[in-house]
C-alpha cells in the first residue's frame, strides 16, 4: 500500500493532471458538489463550514463555492507535495483534531488508502469533525469488480466490502443517500418515501 511519501508529484500527475489517466474531471466534481448541496438544502441542513479531508488538488473547492457561497472551505491533506503547492492544512483524517467541528465534512476516496485499523479510527474521528453532515466515498471490493475503470484506478489500496464501511458509519450516522450521512443527533425532516 502507499505511504505518505508516495503521494508525490508523480502520483498526482498520473491520477489528476493527465487528461489520459486522470481518475475524475472538474465537471464530475462540480456535479458531486451540486448533488451534496442539494441533498443538504432539501433536508434543511445549513452549511457554513466545510472540511474536505483528503482534498487532493482541491477539485471540490470552486464547485462548493458556487453551490454553497456562504460556506467557508478548508482543505486537509496528508501529502507534503500538495500542502506545499496549495497551502492546505496538513494532517490525517485518522487523528486531525481542530478546535471546532465543521458543518460538512467530505472524505472522498481516502479511506481505501488506510489499513483496517486506521480506516476504523478515521470513521470514528469523522463523527468528531462534523456537527451535522458527512459525504463519504471509498473504493470498495464491489466497486473494483463492477464499477471502476481499472486502467485509471490506483491498485495500491485496501479493498474492503462496502458493508465494512456502512457498519461503522451507522454507529454514529444515519444515511441520507448518494454518500451523504447525518450525525444521529441531527434532525432532518424527510418524507417516508425519501428515506433510504
């Protein structure tokens, strides 16, 4: 599996900057930010602060600025290379402990890089990092078999079943759908047929 040092310029050149081998596009990330914003708006969850834990090159920063213009965005990143290049806050989702929690935490394609122990610790920490909502995505064993383009997907990851993540998330969160989870102590009014 990758070490923090492996998340260098070569890694990001291959998976983020190269048009032929990148794993996502700006348009895809814009759609993702708009979806998350719409779900939370519909559920009546106000968002004034966002922590993007494992923000990478910051592909969600501008889309969130457009979708949630009043929300303050902070990027958290473990990569020395990216922290130097983009001035992100350096740290790990496993043990990051800011002075205050954020309304929305994003953890997009980070947990598969952590071993089971650290991924479980990160999920526990995510509940401390948010006052309301979490958007989480991780490459699962099922995704590897059925969904991802293996020619563009990093193989140096820990592939776990999706249920491994869901079991741990359900201890502190309730699922809204499309990767959005709410802390159990947060109230959202959803019609019966809107619930997952």
